[in-house]
C-alpha cells in the first residue's frame, strides 16, 4: 500500500481517541462590558458548535465520567482564573470575536439565569452535526452528548420565541446579529471510527487492517450527510431572517498533536513541508471542499445575505508558518502544553491533561496546542485575528475599522 494511503487509514482509525470534550465545575465569571457602540451594526452573536466554542453547556448537562473527570477543573481555565467549561487554558475564538465586537462574552444557553440580550452560545462539547438517531442507524454511537446541531437549533428557536413577539421581530433582531454555524461535524467522523476501532494493542494484522479500512470508508461516507446537516441548519436560520452567517471548515487534522501521536508515522514522506500528515489533511479537505461548494449554492439562493466561509484549515496552516512572528516557540508547535509522555507531541490519550502524572508547560502562550486536541488561548487569539481581521473568513462577515 502506498505510504499516503497507509497513513490515512492507520491515523484515521485512531481519531476516536481524540473525542475528549472537557467540562468543569462553574466558577465566578465576569463578562466583558460593552463599549457603548456597535461594530458594523452587530448587536448580538448566536453560536452553534462543539468543544471549539462551548463556553459551558456540556458542564451544565451533567458530570464528567471516566477520563473526562480529570478535565473538570484546573489546569483548564488557568489563564482566566478557573475552569468555566471552555476546553482551553483560557478564552476561545468566540470570546475574542465578541470582545472585538464590543459585546459581552456569550453565555451558554443552558445557564438559565443568564442574560441573552446580546446573543447566546448553543455549542456543546462533543456535539455532532447529525443527530444520535441518524448516527445510530449507521452503527455510530454518540458517547458524550445528544445535543446535536438540530438540538442546538431548536434551543435557538425556543429562545427566539421566548424573547420576541412575532416572526418579524425575530427578523429584525437577526438583521443586526452575527450567526456562527459551527465548527461542527468533526465528532461525527470520530465516532464513526470508534465503531470500527482495532482490537486492543492495535497490532497491524489482517483483522485490524480490515477494521481500519471499514472505519475510514464509513467516515468518508458520512461527509456528504454531515455537510448537508450543516447547510440545512444554515438555510433554516436564513429563512428566519439571518443576514450574516459564518460557516467554518475543519482544522487540518494532520497538524493536530493528538492525531499525529496516534498515527506514530515514521516515514518522512508521509509529512508535508509544515510537518503535518498529508493523509489526515486530505480527509479534512474532503469535508472542506464539499462544504464550500454548498456554501456557494447558499449564496446563490440568498443573494441578500452575507455568508462567509471561515477557513480554519488554512488559517491554522498560516499560524504554523508564522509561529515565530506571533510569539510561539517554533520547537513546540506540534507539542501539547498540558499532557504527558514528552517526545515530539507530549500526548498520551490514556492520560489527558489534568489526570495524574500530567504536567503543564511553564509558558502556555508559546504553544499552539493546549491539551493535544484543543488550542491555547493565545492560539485562539491568533486564529481570531487571521479569520476576522486578515481575510481568512470570506467574504468578511464584519467590517472592522483599520487600525
């Protein structure tokens, strides 16, 4: 088998190991105060997604179990005074975007006592684009949350009905809102591999090879359905009156420490010029290419709306290329700050950040990766700048004044 194909199949089969949504006991949290004026007319943000943007919904759904019990407190949130349900040492992209817009940080929807005047966050760590029933029909089990994109969309509708008096009032509210539809969908693929994981030990025998191939094929088959689910939600939001949507693509999976550690590929030919696994990045781009195609169709159907594609893939690649210029340690761009095992990635998926034996690097802001899966708050700040200030989200969903 060619090296690229072998890396793709072997590495993809381990994706199930990186489904690690974190949550934590709540701590006092103060939102940023508004600055008294709006940016480009945006007065609210409504966000849907998974652990990349969850600010505390999974926390409120229930206690963590198993390995996730170690992610319910410090060192998660250590840069912002304590764990809040964010899967990082501090702020996420959605937080920085809200700050840049002069809005309060988004409260999680399941915080029923929260103020949702300036929007709400419906994202849930571990969430999927397809619902649990649709995935179960395909033999895929959702282990962490049933709050799929459809559930989050229903929450949004419930909130709109509770805070407005008519469909026209909803349209008026959405005319001054930014709606973030994702990132979501990565967990669908991860759970598909879990249904076909190799036997313990992961020996590369004929039986395990067959399971690897099956998992890879089933994940690839999911791509059109995942993309369809995302764009279907976008259509509903547009029909309700949304005028500015952001639909993100997937990260370059072949550049993420947990995936690279699991692949453990020794052949230099399997890596690109940035040191990332080409096979995994090819899979991520399958999703992204199809997603961009249907976004173009959405733009044609809704010519009066601004529908931006947020290119998480190439923004992340650019962050890698510019690591030295933006304060990262070039020697640590592929290494998790919080973890164990040392080596090239400092990742052991049996001992996630916060579990006994794990340590935290002395300078998290010099690392892209916080725990091998999620980014540090400094990396999220850089990603936010690239996406919303430097053109990696196109067309620009918000016109910021040039400094």
